[in-house]
C-alpha cells in the first residue's frame, strides 16, 4: 500500500467518526453491546437514524453484530476502536480542546 493509499484510508476512517450520531453510538458501544432499541432509548435518537448509522459503522468494520433469536446485539469490532476514541479524548485534553474553536472545523463552523 502506498503512502497516498494509507492516507486515503485514514481519511475514510476519520470521516466515519466525524458524525455526532456515529460517535455517540461508538462511545456507547465501547461500554458494552446493545440493540438498536437500546441505542435509540439511551441516546435519544430516532430508530431510523440509529439503524442507518449502525449499518454504516458495520460496513466500515468498526461494529459487529451478534444475533440472538430475532434480535441483533451490536458491539465494537475490535479493542482498537476504543483505543482510538480514548486517544482522541486525551488529544483533546492535551490541546485544551482548541480544535473546537477552529474557524474551519469548530463548533461555530457547523
């Protein structure tokens, strides 16, 4: 894999994390598996929103499903997913959350 391909894959990874709903779902799943219904109730998101984002996260390989009867229980696919989330939290703290003030990517830019 070339450096350009590596960067493209990294951009895709960070893009998959750059959505409030998907990030909320991943953070919740880092605490343990859950059904779409559980995520809907706990995160206050619409069922269709949760289903769409869980599908995206599964397609990206960040989430896996375990079937039990007619229900699917979702969890993070690998401990590295949790490592990335925790590293991001440490980076935000280390930089004083300055990225949130960024004119291009911060809260006010959205």
